[in-house]
């Protein structure tokens, strides 16, 4: 199979998206068909590529010197690309219904579809320069989606968003420069590319740049103390919050952190150094801090956003364990959390779309009026808490297995943090479920008589996600094997 | 043969789930309650489900062996059921108590309303409990333990008052906190054990255990505290006196009588079937555990003694009595172990009886406080006699059942070679027994002898649907004191295996 297809899946959505405002669609239906067809086509191409696993690289063009924009598919990239490709068509379907009430659809779908290509670009990038380019592009192309409603709040949130993103990328750039100088190649190589002869006694400096670079890329993953942008960005339409701020954008950050840790600096070089201590401390703090804020928050989307902050740091916890098992754990939580959180966000989005209610205390009795949505929400809540038999438990198990394997005090502390966070998760998710299904004896159901389940365009994605959550909960063996095989090449 | 294990698990869960689904449709149609006809059908359905499940479970208990592995939850660890001694004992008593209380609920629940919802969750929790008893490895047990917590919370919040909802959330979060402490232990046990499958005597790998001793002890201690939460052990006991009394009386009965024992079962499994008694013997964990249980025994009794609300008093009594069981387990000696198992059986039936009697008082005369119960024996002598017998058994007066279990517990403490606890334990048990007499017997005394000024009241005992289950439970709670040998024989065979 020709590796040029890698460039096709990246550029096709960008092109298809950019064309949307210029095509004179007869009506809304045609636009929907066009977008869904384009997105589905890319997804199909992506999966065909994943099954064929082309080994060669594809160079799009070269900058000066040996820097180039080039793509190559490897294990880690396959996982992220597969995840994104699976979710995007479903999320697009959901957005068609949801965006009816937001307006400016053409521009929304333009950027939404372009983001797809750019996220795939990050997943398929062969070297740190390519990844960095797409990483910057991702920040820029998602900005219009955050400020979509053009309210004052949205614009302020957009400003915060852009400051954090560009600031983060700048830090990431420092790491990039040092990898180029001190590495043997700019490509991603399992185990790292640092040239120890060149480093000599500059070890601490390299570690320092790693810390800078890790925090820079992890800003997208909302690591403490740079996490406040994510809940603020919750003003965006729900499809954006769900797909971008629970999966694509934030996990691109985690993905970049994996790349620099395992494929550029090298886990062996970093393990046991003070740099690992620093990033581990930040990650553990984020895990607990994120869900404490989620418990305090009463706005539903912001609550889920804080929950995302915490759960993303589960992924980063796996990353900073700096071991193959840690990477496998991180990847499994990256995938499973994506399903769980997008499902939870879509439920909340359905409530907002149907009723306009955004706060937890307004949800009394909704379980009876929107049974499908709240059954899905309950399942995703249980999965997020880590009840065995659902996907969330599997990824937690994999993370803890890696932590036990590492066997350091910090790793044990991380396990404790995961469990504290699980308890807080139970609190912030179950209070919603109890409210929805048990509104209390004096509750007057006539106040919510107009509330009902949304149509199939919203229910279908939710069903698929729920099936995935249950499926991975009951047979995750092959998936864990696959991830461990991918990470074992370190 | 082996896949029959799924039958008593799935049957009540499926029936319960169907009831929930039909409930969702009812709610959409109209707000008016179900008709007589519908209620009757519901009762028949629930009745036959309970009986069928009990029969299947007892058949499995009788068969006495078998195991079944389903899909893998995580790599290498399947959902695994196996029927062993402890599982048989717990499954048998779970289903007898659950069915008896369920039959009582048919008459009680019209008083509370929303019967469909109640019975739906009642059945689901039943299936989950059977699964918990037959769980064959730690992860499976953890799975059903979590499910039990989640599915039993609706029983607590049944009446829908703000108080009940807050109580159920408190219940949920304490239990979750406990479960996660248990999960913490599970991770470390997984690392240091040859297998997580329950094996009498423990599966700890000696080399790894020697290497990771400290963290492993901390982990086991976390499990004791965590699973002890369900059993109302200090320091995670505070939910119990809040949550048990606000539930409808049948639910209080099973929460106190049965679900608290699920916590005991979990502790039992971790200590005797995974970590192994030898690993804990003489460690700081054993000392700390004994201290906590004795503290809980004393504190529970004292608080019960001071409590004026009847059901709340019984809930404090549960706190105290379940820690008798845990104290027996913490001694790590065969005799004390037998005492603990005996007390598990007896306390389950006794506490179900007591709560059901409290339910009768609520339904018949709407009396919830102890000081309102003067002269109740004139009106309902049968009910109060049941209460009296159960109380005597709980205090431990020979020849009732409670005497036997306490005798074994005290003897076990003296034998166990645990230093100061060898005599401190029996002393505290004795003091607590006196307090038990102090908080239970006044109800009987004032109930039968309200004083000469008390106006004569017509005899109006509990309806048959409530009285017969109460009589039945009283009988099986008290009578084993007279013929204890079959039960003791069964339990000592379990004890022989684990030590």
C-alpha cells in the first residue's frame, strides 16, 4: 500500500472542510450529506490504512536542511488515529442535530471538519517538526469553534484558550529545538533519539528542557497549574466540548507528551531523574485537584470538563511512569476515557439541546423523561468510577499494574490518588444520577412534561459509545495485548 | 452442571430489570398508582421469583461444589464463580432471610407506596448478593460488591424525602470510599499473590510477601477498613445509623441483617482466602483491627442505649453486633472464627426479626420512638413475644443462639494468645451484652407492663402476612441455640480448611 494515503487522509478533511462555505448547497440536507460523506470517506480510508499498516514514510515537502513535513504510521500513531477516526463520523452526526440551535453552521462545520485532518496529522506525523506544525495548526483551527457563539464570555474564553495554547506550543518548541540539536535525528524512534556523546555533562539542562517541553505539550492536556482554560472553553457548543475538549485536542496533548517522552527524549534517560519527579508531582496533583473542582462545580459541562482535567492526568500518569507498561496503561485510558467522556458530554448536550438547562440542580426527574439519555449517562458514570465490567476499570487496572511494576513511592502515591479521584468521581457523577432518577416525593412531574429523548441522530452515537464501553469492559484482552505489544518495542 | 450457578443470579436480576423497565413506561402513562389487580400480580411474580431463586440457591448449596469462569474482566482474571464452604453458608442464609423479609414486605409496602420500584431493586440486590456469595476471586467479588452498593441505594431512598435521599447519598459515598480502599488492597494483593482465586488459607507468595511486607500490611489494613464500612466498623460506620432507619422497614431489616454481612464476607475473603491468617497473626494490623472492632462494639452499644428512636437504636445495635463478628475474625483463631460465623448466622436472623417488629409497630400504630411503645404488648402480644425472644438471643442468654456464638467468641479470645485482648475482649463483650439488655429489654418490660394506669386496649395483633414471617425468623434465630450441632459441625469444617 502506498504511503501517500497518509497524506490523503490528512489533507482531504482539511480541503473538504475549507470548501464548505463556498459550495452553494441546495438545502441543509445536502450539506449534511456532503459533510458526513467526506468524514466517513476519511474514516474508511484511515481504517483501511490501519489494517494494511504501510511501513514506508511519505514526505510531503522539505523545509531547509533536513527538516521535512512527513508522515509515517506506527503503533502509537495507529491507536490515536484509529480512535479519532472512529469517533469523528459519530460526533459529526450528533452535531448536525445539535447545531440546529446554534447557528452559523457552515463555518462551524468548516472548522470542525478541518480539525479532523489536523488531528490525524498529529497522529501520523513522522517527526517532531511535523507534529509541532500540526500541533500549532490545531490550536488555531479550533479557536473559531470555541468562540462560536460570539458572546462576551465565549470571546474571553477564546482569548484564554489561545494564550494558553500558543504559550504551551512555545515551551514545546524549546524541547523541539533541543531534540534537534542533541538528537541523532528529528524522527520519532522508540526509546529516544538523544545522542549521549553530544550531551556530555549537559544532562541537567536536557532534563530541564524536557520538563519545559512536557509542560508545554501538556498544557493542551490541562495539567495543573495550567488547567483553567479547559473548563472555561466549555462555553463552546457541546460537540466541540465533547469531541475536541475531551478527545481530539486534549488527547493530542497527551499524545505529544507520549511522543516526546518515549520517542524523543527516551524513557530510559528520564526514569529516576528529578525531571520525572517534577512531572509526576504535577500529574498527581492534577488528578486530585481536577476532580475536587468537579465536585464543587454545579454547571454540568464545566463539571465534566474538570473531570476531564483529572482523567487526562490519569493518562499522563501512565506516561510519566516512563515504562512500557505505563505507556500501555496510558494508551488504554486515552482510548477508554474518550468513549466514556464523549458519551457523558453528549448526554449533557442532549439535555441542553432539548431544554436549555445547564445546571445540575435543574435535572430533577429527568431520568423518567429522557430515559435513554440518562441510562447512557449512568453507564458512563459507572465506567468513569471504575466499576468492573466496564471499560474504565480496565484502563485503571492497566495503569495500576504499571505503577506496581514501577514500585516507587511516587507510583504508590499515584495509585492512592487514582482511588481518591475515583471516590470523588462517584460523588460528582452519582449525585446527578440520583437526582435524575429519584427527584424526591414532592416533585411535580408536570414541570418537565415537555422534556423528551432526542432523535436518532443523537441516540445512535450514544448507543455506539455505550456498546463500546461495555464491550471493552468484558473483553479487553486482545486490546491490552495489542497495546503492550506496541509499547514493548521501547 | 456448572452454568447452573448463573441461574439464581440472573433470574432475580432479570425479573427486577423487567420491573424497572415497565416502571419507566408506567410513569409516562399517568401518575395514579397501580390498581389492586396489578399489585396482586406483582406480588405473585415477586413471590415466585424469590422462592425459585431460594430453591435454586439451596440446591447449589446442597450440591456443594462447582465453578464457572465467564469472560475476562482484565487480562488473566475472569468473572469466576465457585461454590465453597463460606460461600455455601452465606448464600444459604442470605436467601432464607431475603425471602422471609420479602414475604413480609408484601403486607408492609402498601404503607410506603411505590411498590414496583421497591421490589424491582429488592430482587436485583438479591441476585447480586447470591453472586457475591459464590464469587470465586477477588475481582469478581469486588465487581458484585460495587453493584450491590449501587443497586441497594434506591432501597434506602425509597420514600423520597430529602432526609432519605441525603442518607442514601451518604450510604453510597461511604460504601464507595470503602470499596476503593478495598480496591487499593486488591491491587497490591494481585501483585503479591500467586492467584486471586479464593483458596482457604491464602494465596500469598511467601517470597514477594517477605519483600513487600510493609506495603502489603498497609494494603490489607485498608481493605479491612474499607470492606468494614459495609459492616459498620469504626471509622467508616457513620452512614449506618443514618441510612438504615430511613429505609422502609423490610429494607432496614435486610440492610442491617444481610447487606452488613456482605461486608463481613468481603473481610473474611480478603483475610482468610487471599492474604491468609498466618500473614496477619501478630502484626500491627491485627492489633489495630482488634482495637477498632472492640471500640465499635462498645461505642455502638452505648449509642444504642442512649437512642430514643426505635429503628435508630436497632441500627446502632447493628454497628455493635456486627463488630462482634469482626472481632471474632480479627482474633485469627479457629474457635473465634467459628464464633464469628455463628454470630453472623444468628445476628442476621435476629436483626431481621427486630427490624420487622419495628416495622409492625410503624404500620399498625405509627409509633417510632421507644417511649411511645408502652403497653404495646397488650395490643400485639405475639409480635412483642417475638421481639422478646430475639432480644434474649441477641443479649446471649442461654439456651438461645446468641449465647453459643458469644461463648465461642469469648473462648476464642482466651485461646488466641493475643495478650491483653485475650481478657479485654471478653470483658467488653460482656459489658456490651449488659448494654444490649439495657436497650432492648425495657421495650419488652414497658410493652407488657405499662403500669396500672394504662387503659385496657383490645388485642389487635399484626396481620398474618407480617406475623408469620416474623415468627419464622424468630424461630430460626432462636432455636439453633437448642440444637446447634449441625451448624457448628458445618462451620468447623470451614474453619479446619482456613487454618
